[in-house]
């Protein structure tokens, strides 16, 4: 295979190069004055064990971002391989994103039943990330489930791996 140099100012080429890094897929949820909101994010990163911090990077244009900021509390749900339909719903606008999935309550926030892990966080910090925002959350509670394979995103498509048990 031949390696080709690209111009990082070309958004399509940059997106394709970033897509060479496989990521997990999450749904971030919050509750505001107008009810539940959420978004799909594949930028989850563990930051620190002490204190327990994580980060994700929503687009500045994300419709859920104002509620996340106001509520100052959110949940991050790490999706299992069979939950691609949930990721798709939370990436769309103008629909009931919470339909067609089962939601539980964890410390007053909606968490997805069957998610590999769910983290309830308080907003710890927010940083400029260009056309995205770097949101740092302090983990206040968490839940995890064994037995499912993760949902991955790689080169513009959902992928699956099988993790032997």
C-alpha cells in the first residue's frame, strides 16, 4: 500500500485520516427544564482516576449542548454492538431521540439499559475545541455490564469486534 501525504486544511481528507482511529460510541444525556436531551459522541476519553474525570467533545452546534451547560449534570452511556440504532437516533434532529430504547434512571439522569457502562457526571470544566467543545465531567456514579461486545466507529461506519469471554 502506498502512503499519500494530505493537506490538513482539507476538511474531507482530515476527517478521513481521523477516521483511521477506531473509537467507541456513546450517547450523552441530560435533563433540563424542557425535559430530556441527548447526543451521540465518539470522543469519550478517560482523563483521571483521582479525581475520576472523563471528557467528550460535542459539536458547538449540538442541540443538546445548551441544556448540558445549564443542567451541569449529564450521563455518558457506552454503547454495545447491538445499539447502533440508538446512536443513529441521537445523531438526528427533530425526532424523539429517547424512543425505541429502554431507559433507566441513575441519580436522576436517563441511562440506557444494556449499555456497556454508564457514567453520571457533573460538569467540571469546558474548553475551546475549535468547532467542538471539550467537556470534562467529574464521575459521581457509574454502572457497568459484562457480556456484550462494544459498538465501534471506524472509517465512517459502525464496526463490531468480538471479545472472547
